[in-house]
């Protein structure tokens, strides 16, 4: 006899379900949730924007922040500068329950008035019914 395929399954596991829809504009607006958290000057509010297994690689620190406490600790110092960001250039990709926004942003440090231009990357994941930062 000859072997024949009697059943075929999709490469998406059934338990993964339908992906969470998000538009390119909505991805771009996720930055404002983080920027608004910065404006609270509360490190806890900012750290809560990150996923459970997030990795923060800060521009001004050589210490990878790989859990809630380390991420919060970084923002204790950074928020003293009263930073507010503005996206200069954004490049978005949307995947299955993840999305990314990478480009150039400019921070104004409210404490000094200094402006800092830098590159950014935000990878977001759908976790606990909201978009969280997985990598930044």
C-alpha cells in the first residue's frame, strides 16, 4: 500500500486561538502609555508597563534589567530627570500577539531642559489582556 495523509493540522496550535488585533496606529500609540507612565514619576507605574519576562536594555546603563524589581530600580533614577519622549521616526511590524515599534525618539529632560535624541525598540506582547513591553 501507499501512505496517504488523512489529517492535516495548521501550524498554529489550537490553544493559541485568534491573535489579538492591533493596527499600525494602535501600535504607535502604545508608546504613549509608557510615556504617560513616565510622566507620573512613579517607577512602579512604569515597571508595570513591562511583561513578566521583559528585558530592558537601558541606553544609559550597562546592566540588563530582566525582572520587575530591576526594571523598577532603573526608573527610580531615570525618572528624577523628568523625561518626556516624542517619536521622531517609527517603523512598525505586527505579528501574532506581538508587535514592534522601532525608530528614533527624542527625550526632553524636564529637570534640566536637555534634549536627547536616541534610537529605540519596543517589542510588545499580549499578556493578561493588555499590551505589555517585552523588550526595550
